[in-house]
């Protein structure tokens, strides 16, 4: 952020904009692979590479694959957040190569949530306001 916020209303507007961008507001699907130290130690690089292979195998060049920092779910690493346009993010973990392929085939292509592999996301419980 390069500008100073001069009022509480400006802060709320900024928060709303940032939240919309985070909540899968992009026009195309996106994978966010956590790549903090704990994630890398548990195989996040291999998970990232498995997702690259799965996306290529399923011919899905429109899906973005991104690396992120720590997201605070060390117990579930390696984690992958799936962001579909207009939908709340879904967090999966721990994600190995087989699960990476399942996520691409079943969630991205088939629209099916893999509930047995989902990690509960704590921020869903945060209420609006401050």
C-alpha cells in the first residue's frame, strides 16, 4: 500500500477491495501453494511440480499457479488453496502428488469439492466490521 488512509471509511473501502481480490475475484482459476519453510520441508515444491504436471496433462493453461508465503497452517502442510472465480477459497492439505491430480481433475474440471482433504479455514468465522 503506497497511500495513507485518511479516514475509517477509506480503511473500510481498502479492506473491501483487498478482500474481494483475495476471495477469488479473478477472472480465472488459481492455485496458491504455500512455500514457507515448514511447507518446503514437508514437500511443497513436489506438490507445486505435481500441480504443474496435472494442469499440463489436463490441458488447463488458463489456471494460474502461484507460490505464497506462510498461511499459518503448518499442521496441514503442504497446503494448496484453490480459488475459483466468484467463490470463496478452498484450502486442501496435506497435498501429495496423487491429491494434486485429484484436485485438478475433480475440483477444477469436475466442480466437486474434496471434503475429506479440506482444511477448515479460520477466517471464515470472522465477522464484518472491527
